[in-house]
């Protein structure tokens, strides 16, 4: 299963919420193949990614967006490539 990790503040800021919404929208195009995780930017899960700004969007350990909202269309393209389609 492919994971989209959205690292953000707790409670989530407006941009973090938008980033997660775009991730959910992209994941909906791949039922039962993609899960979206909202993770705290200050949590230990963020350490390997050198998080400096939020939101940070990661697809299967590949950083696809730092400090910006990644559109669902771009996320879907990355997911499609990872699935092999």
C-alpha cells in the first residue's frame, strides 16, 4: 500500500488542512491502494525528511512538496508512476 504522509502542525494550520484534503482527493482515485497519514511535524517520524517548513508531503518516502500545497493532480501522477501505470 502506498502512503501519502502529510506532516503539519498540531493543531493543523490552514495550509496543512488543504494539503491533507488534496492528498485525500488523490488517494480516492486509487481505492484500497493508497492511505493518507497526517503526522505531527515535531514528531520523530519527521526526522528522516529534514522537515523545515510545513506542510511537508511525502509519497512512499519521496518528498513531493515542502512548504506548499501539492495539488491532487500532481499527487495522482506520482502515485500512478509508483503503482506502475
